[in-house]
C-alpha cells in the first residue's frame, strides 16, 4: 500500500488544491467573456474521467474532486466578482495561493499536479467554440492556459 502523497496537508490546503480545478474552469471560461455550459460540463466529465486515468498518485485527488467540482464551480461563481476582469484577477490570485501548497508536496506529486492542472486548462479551453472543435481556443484563453500564476515544475 502506498502512502497518501497529500496526507501531510491540512484539510484547508487539500480543499484549496481541489478548488484549483473549479477555479481553472472559471478562469478559462471567463477569458473570452462568458463561461458557458460546455466548459462546466467538460470540467465535470474530465474530473470524473481523471479519477480513473490520470497518474496513480492523483486518483484519490480526482476521486474527491469529482464529488464536489460542479457545486464548487457554482458556489465560486456566486462569490466571485461579476465583472469579468475583476473575476479573472481574483481567480488568478487564488490560484497563485496554491504555490506554497505545491511546495509542501514531494517533487513527483507536485509535478504531476502541475502538469495535470495545465492539461485540465487546455481541455477546458478546447471544450467550447470553434468549428467541430477545431480552432476552439481563443486568443484570450491561449494567454491563460499555461497557468502562468503557478510556479513551474519539471
């Protein structure tokens, strides 16, 4: 049996990591002006899929996140500013706040989370718009999908 790579995080820190998925959905959805149902549906589906198919050390993370993501997206949308620019700024700040949490994890887990979050952002960006899914990432989304507010991991 392998050790839980998140066991030394507080509940609040783990919840902040889980919220990163909802925050990324809101960030990418807000980038081009308005979050649409396709982006939210894609985030929920992707989180459910990743509990089975992402890196093994992240299965439990995605299992727990899949139980709350849809509700968290709605809750966060209710509490975040309605103005698009202010919403993006606040989401960026909150995502930046997970950097110290990533640094508390072992390098392999932090790297897996970092890469998984970036991949998640790309999937959300590609989930709406475009012709038959092609050319669906807007210029505004393109500027954010690499999650520049997060510290880079190898």
